[in-house]
């Protein structure tokens, strides 16, 4: 998977948040998938800039179980859980 710089992600997200165009058109402009752009937007709205920064962390078993339990109890998708738990 290609890694994108923080500045690139912020530019794409801000273009959407400014109301310049639809997710589809912005994704096409930046040559990324609609789902990726949507994921960045949601993460930014929930966590701010920190939600767009990459983190390479090993997660504990307890954390993983919290995420899975949240998904089961809330009926959340992987994308929704990813956004909530960053």
C-alpha cells in the first residue's frame, strides 16, 4: 500500500471540508480511492490532525478485544471502528 504524506492528506481533506467538490471528484483529482478519502475525512473530524498521522504500534490483546467488542456491540464496520479508535 502506498504511504501518503501528512500534508497531502490534509490538502485533500481540507479541499472536501471547504465544500469545493464531492468526494468522488476530489478523490479523482488527488488520484486516490473514494473510500480512502472518506476514511481520512472521518479520522480528521474525530481526531484532528493526529488522526491522519501514521502510527506503527503493536497493540495489546486488551486493546484489540476492546475494538472487537465495540464492533460487535455497536454493529460498527471496520472503518467506523478504525476511526473511533484511531
